[in-house]
């Protein structure tokens, strides 16, 4: 700490959503340095630029030579469940059965604080191994599930947004709270954690099926009282789920409207899935600043449906991506983004490699309202970045080696890469993958 360091490598990031192509073939808003340096001091970005010019100016600064590799911003996972570490890859069901058969039983074991701690430790280290430096997390109904997660995230200096799940009906008794207790515990967590280091609280009604109207109203009141606290939930993931919501809330125009009526649509509100929305829902999301979190591996694994990128863009709905582990099948945002690409293919939208990079980094930062701090290398930003090793696997090495442009190389990385391609994961400048700092 204190002394600046220059990380020398190829460097790629999005300064904004990729726009029209320039003469160099790069979209407007995408910045690439074949031989670049990222200058970091006290955990923050000082500047980024071409190696020769910057190193000449900076004199005898310490250089970390990573030439031949690629530096990207750390990934932002917009939707994931910490208590589903042991649920991932459970066979053969769709959403509502999957919740009852696998997820609710597993979440009950978080009643034991020691289990919550051990699982949260595995969870956070797995995120870092995959190059995810910021995540938006559903814990369990237990207040201490958030404490356990945040104590460990704080030790790793990670940026984490999490909430105690609110559930006061249609779940096992051991996993339910009440509107009053859920509100009181969320309030206590806000006081204890919100804004401390890089940690923030999300008001977290699981979904409309497991909250009474009274609990949703309580969540809406909290959202108004604490405008900088996040909101996260699930919406319009699966047809049986949507039918159940229609039965429970016959007066609402749509599933999105259930949340809208109680004031849960606003900026800093992240809605997982958004697979089966209509144009009015998407426009209302856009109008209020709520964000859709696309969860491709989960939507395929649980057979939920195919997210419509074109419709989201046409209606102005903001989108980022999430792994949704354990409904999702990988912690890797590279794998997650490759499935986003394939879903786009099935829906007639071919997302570019740069669109995919943007979805996994800056789009998440924007969804969280922290694009000045993470997701791109602007001066003063927090130095969360990853280092890609092209030689991680024989196939990646061979395919990226014959690629002619950074776009082709990046696309190969997204299609072929996973945790093996992440050779370092820097959080506030420090590599958290080295064995000495991993605890
Ligand atoms: N809807 C309500 N709870 C969940 C969950 O845990 N995972 C997914 N994918 N969808 C949900
Ligand atoms: Zn989820």
C-alpha cells in the first residue's frame, strides 16, 4: 500500500455500452491497449494507457510484468444464492418442484451459524476463483446468514450486496418469518452493515409467491425509507410460477405489477430472470429504473425459457447478468455469458463479444449505481481486475492464438473460458488468488 504499481498487460474494458464501430473496428466506448499499463495506488486506479508513453512518464515505478495476458475489470454477478452451494446440479425438476425438493431443505441447514459460515467461505472463494469481484446475493431467511457472509466478504474486501430473504408464506415453517420480524431484521441489518466498507444491504422478498401482501407492503415501505438500499427479487421466470402469482394476486395486471403497486420498482432494484414479460412490464421497468438480471444457465437448466434481448433493448429495459447458482450451473461469468450468447442466437440476436463483456462488467456496475467505482478503469475507481491466461487450456490457447483481432480473441475466451482462465483476481489492487491472502 502507498506505493503505486503498474500492471503491464493487454487491457480491455468498456467505458460505456458498446456503440457504433470506429475505423479501428472497435465499437465506440470500448478501449483496448495491446501493450498497456494499469496504474494502481492504495487499491484504486490512477490511470490506464499505452505502456510506452505511461512508463516513460512515470519513471521508476514498480512494474508487474504480465505481458501476454489480458486484464479485464472484475466480473459483476447480478444474482446468486449463497445457501445454494450444495443445491447446484440437482436433477430433473422445474422451478417450483426444485425449490421444494432441493432448495428449501438445503436452506434450512443455515439455521446453524457454523454451517452458514463454512458454506459462505466456500461461496466467496469460489466467486474469486472465477474472477467475480462483486456479487448480489440472496442469503437465507435467517438474519445471521447475512452476518456470516458479510464478515467473510469484509475480510476479503469484496463488494457485496446481500439481503436476508423475506418469506412469510408458502414455505416450510422453519424458513418463514413474519412481515413484522422480516422488517425488523432487515432494519437491523441495514444499521449493522449498509455502507460499511464495500457492503450494502438489499431488501429481499424471495418472490411474490412466498410473501403475503402485508410483507410486500412492508418491503415497499423499507424501500421508500432507505432509497440507497438495494432491492432484489425474482419475477416472471417460469409459467407455473406466473400462474400461481395470478391466483394469489388477482387484482394485479401482471407479475411485475404486483411489485409495482407496493413501490418496489425503482433504481437499485434488481429483478432476477424477467423471462416472460410483456411490453408494458418492460416499459414500466425502464421508466422506474429497475433492472432485469438475465440468468442464462439457470433458465436453461430449469427449463424456464429464453430471455429476449431485442425486446429489452427496444423497450429501454436495463439488463445485466447473473449466475443464479444453484439454479444456475456455473459460478463462471465466462460460462454464463457464453450461454447468454446462445440464448440470443435462439432468439435471433447475435450479441457481440463486446456486448457480452459489457453485460458481465459495466452493465452490472451501472445496475448497482456504482459505475464510477467498478466495472471500468476510470481514474479513482476501485482496482478490481482480473488477469486472463490464454494458455489456461489447450483449446483456448490454440483458438485464441489464431485469432486476428481482440474481438475474435475475446469471443473465444467467452465461449471456451472458465475458472481455469482466471490467473489472478485483484480486489482493491490485491490478488486474492495467491495462497497467502486467500483466507
Ligand atoms: N424463485 C424463487 N426462489 C428462487 C430461487 O431460489 N432460485 C430461482 N432460480 N428462482 C427462484
Ligand atoms: Zn435466483
